C-alpha cells in the first residue's frame, strides 16, 4: 500500500452502507461480508480485492456471483421479516454493490 500507517481492513470498505438495496436480504449479506472480512487487510491490488470479495460472497451466500444464472436467491439465514425477506438480489450485487466496494478499495489503494 502507498502509506505506512495501520493497514486498512476490508471491513473499512463497507462504511457507509448504501442508501438503496435490491431486496431485503441484501443489507444482511453486506453486514455478514463486513464481519467475515473484518480482520483481513486490504490486498495490494484491486483485482485481489475483487477476488477476495467474490470468494467471501460465494462462501456466505453459497453461489458464485459471476456464474450464477439466477436473478435472486433465497437464503433463510438472511430472512428477518418482510415480503422479500431472505432474498438476495444478485443483479444488485453484480451491478452496484460489488463495484462500489471495489471502487472504495481503489481509492484507498491510491491514497
């Protein structure tokens, strides 16, 4: 990394939370990813960050975000009430949330 202070952790990328989600399970996945990666230093390249995020998502949600054909999936452990409770919007994760996290990492890596 370009600076000598304490290593930036992956969990730092998750703050602030997005103002808009796809489905009701998405904020729980976001927080689960943050907690899962809380002790992990940000890798030195954006590609490594993206790979780490995809691997963690796959581990927690149980599918590969890149190859899964479904538009959304239901995961009981993310069900906390409401009509779309437990549903994870894969399009939102592919198109907005993962790119947001990767971009946040990019800005920290060049700082």
